[in-house]
């Protein structure tokens, strides 16, 4: 095998190893998995049992816990008891009044120590008050800004609530759909070239890329479905992004059916090239425009951030971008094999 | 160009007038489906009315489109080929199909409101949506039916190829109809209209670009 000519195939091996090993083995940052008490009342002590993840409560010496309202008001823990490395018993003395004119507020739990750094469980604790006194509330809750320990030890992926370990699926679900778009664009370019040049080779290329892209689309839906099960609670929900993705796949499966139903080689190539162009353009509003117009659970739609902000931090990017390159190369490789098989089949048929 | 388009449309109308049974068949299909809906549902809710209306409309328009291209035999293709520019021909087809579908949609609405209920409170909004919908579905389905008639089993193929392509249009139409019948209070209806028009323009543009490479054998 000529290494210079097929260097990109060899590149797959280190890239694949890197994505699999680093993507699956790098630990998550410490975080909070669950708490057992969600309701607090003003003027009463609030005790809660906290389960940590990857945390080292037993080693840490300077343990701190905060209950924060909005972005400015907070109280510190009254009592802290370590039961184990990931097990903590907390007690807060909630002041008599809340700094709000409503009868409830939502609190965020923040843990901090010098070994793990801060772990946050946002907006889970509901605080209620019987009498409202904003003035006293403002005085009772301290308005100091938090000085959290900044711990940057080792290479770790961010810990997100609900997502937890499934955050690694970014390297598969998201990256495989990126690769699918790469293949669909290659298929589109080949279809346009077929209509211009009428070379039979372009038709074989376009159909091969589209077939592998459909395979990648199905894998993307499958991995997304598993992800949905562990974050949203069901394999499939009636969400606009999911429905539109399914429709986009239907459009491309229809492309294969169109190809299969026309016997004449020339008219099959011509018609399917035209349909491929139409399908690609029709897919853009389906996947990129409509889901952004309506509410959706899927990141990147209806106000949810996708590739940016807190969701994709620089450490995830260091694996995510190589993963996109890896899956694109694998898709390109698979398509090339597909193209070669088709060409040989054509030659065998014409020899007969 | 305009002269040619008008000429082709006149020709189409004349052809349809000579084969009255064909368009009457489509209208009868619409009436029969509405009658089945009335019998099946007994008492129909506004939301179901909207959904059923657009589902029936998709099937009526697919039916009518198959008819429109089935009559384009090979000999007639050759005849058109010597006479007209492909862009003129596809524009004329789109215009004719749009009015054809708009007419069928009005027939469908008339019988739906006669046999069941008439939930539409905002008539201009509804008919605006009907027109834009007919334009989009007309452009898309006339493009796809050229592909489908070349394959085997063209009825099934037309449905398989066009229904996924029609889904975004139909979803928008469903939303606008829901607003027009007062069950959805949405201030972003103008956005939906713009979006519908954008999809229509996209499909018309694509048909115009791709048709010349499709029609010659």
C-alpha cells in the first residue's frame, strides 16, 4: 500500500485511538449528582443529604457550602458533616425572610473545597416564606460575591447536571451528524457535476456518498435516541428537531427508492441527480430553520445554546474537532469502497 | 415569454376541458373523502378539522398531479420540445397547477364546511394560506411528478417522493389555519407567512433551474 497516497487512511488509526481513549477515559470534573431535600422554609433549619460525583469530600479540609438566590444573595452552611468521599450532610439556617416580594424563591446549591473546586447544582431548591419583608430579607442575606477555589488540576471534562457522563456522546452523536453533512455536500456536488458533465462516474459517486450519509444519519439518530433516553427519559419524544431529522432521512431514503425504481441507467442518473439537489435544498429549512423557530429540547434550538457558551468547553473541543475529522474521513473512506464496488459491478455486468 | 406562458396555460385548460371526466374525477374524490370523514367522525373538533383538511388536501393534490403529468405522453413531450422554452413550460405548469390546486382547495373547503363544521373565523388569513400553500405544493409536486412518471409504479413513487418534501409547508399551513380558526393565538403569524413564501420561492426557483435538465430524454 502506498503510504503517501493514502495517508489519510493511516491518519484514521491515531485519530480513532485518540477519540476513543481520550473521549471515553478522561474523567469528569467533580459535581453533584443528587440531593434528597428540595423544599426549604424561611426561619427553619434546612438539612440536606448531598451525593457528589468524582468528588473528594474526605480529603478536602476547607469544605464550604452556599445556598444562593438569584445572582447576588447567599448564605453559608451552618453545619457540614462528611460521610464519605461522595457523601455529605449539610445544614443551612434559612433566615426569617427572603429578599424577594414573592412568597417563594429558587435556590442554587454550591459546594466548594480546595481539592475539587466548585460544584454547582443550579435552581433546584424551593424556598418558601409565610410573611414577606423585603427590607429585612435584604439585610439577612449577605450580598458578598463568592470567592470560589480555582482548581485546575489535570485534564477533565465538565460536569453538567442531567448530562453527567453522557456528555461524551458529543464525540459520536454530534460528530457523526457533522460527517453526514460533509458526505451529503459531496453527494450534492457530484450530482451538480453530473447534470453539467453527464459523466456516469459522477452518478456513481453521488449515490455512494448519499448511501453512506444515510447510514451515518441512522447511526446519528440511534446514538441521539440513546442519549435522549438517559437525559430526557424517553428514546423518542415529539420534538421538532427530532421530527425534522426523521423527515430529512425520509427524503433521502426516497432518493434511494427513486433510484431503485428506474431501470434505464441514463434517466436514473439524470432524475436522481435532480432529486438529490432538490432534497438537499429542501432539507436546509427542515433542519436549520424550522427547529430554531419553535421551542425544542434539543440544544441549538428554541433559545437553547448548542456549540458555544458553557456546553462545549475547550477540553471537549480538543476531542470534538478531531472526532468530526475522524468520522468524516471514515465516511469518505466507506464511500470510496462503495464507489469501487459499484464500478466493478458495472464492469462485470457489461462484460457479460 | 409571457405570451408563450399564456399560450401553454390556454392549451392546458383546453385539454382539461376536453377531458372533463378527469377533473370531475378529482372533485368527486374530494367529495367522497369528505363524506367518509363526516361519517367516521360524527362530531369533529376544530383541531381535528384542521389536520383532516390538510391531509385530504395533500391526497387530492397528489391525485390531481398524477393526472396532470400522465397526460403528457412522449409524443406530446416532443411536440412541446419543438415549440417552447423549458423555463416557459415549467413556469406555465406551475401557474396552472397552482390555480388548479387552489380551485380544488376551495372545493374541499366548501364541502368540508357544508358536511361538517366551518371553524374558520379569519377568512382572509385562511385563503391567503390556501393560496400560498397551493403555490408551494403545486411547484414541489409538479417537479416531483416529472421524476415519478419516469419511474415504475408512479403513483406510489409520487407519494413517497413528495410527502416528506411537503411536511414543512404543511406544518406551517397547519399553524396558520389553527390561527385562522381561533384555536391558536399567535402574534408571529407574519413570520410564518414570510417563511411559507420563502419555501414557495425556493421550490419554484429549484424547479425552474432543474426542469431543463429533466425533460429531454
